[in-house]
C-alpha cells in the first residue's frame, strides 16, 4: 500500500506541463509561425522555458 506522503512526493516529482501550442501548420513568416503565432525564438526555447514563461507566452498568443 502506498502512503499518502509517497503519493504527494510522486505527484510533485513530475508537475503537469502546458501543452505545446503547435497546431502543425509550421510556416515562418516575418519571424513568426502562421500556425501557432509564436516567434522563432519562442519555438526554439519552448522545451527549456519555465512553466511561468510558457503561460505568459500562451496568454500573449491570444492577442497576436
């Protein structure tokens, strides 16, 4: 039987990550993807970004 404290440790070990905003329409025009609207820099750094930064990017995509 798994103790509650062990479940919490396991749960916190791999926190959920935001989904990638990519929609598989990957065409760069004027430095941004016409599919997901991210800049080339955002796309290339996405994997290494902190979750807070990803959330900020996701919010900004709604305005692009």
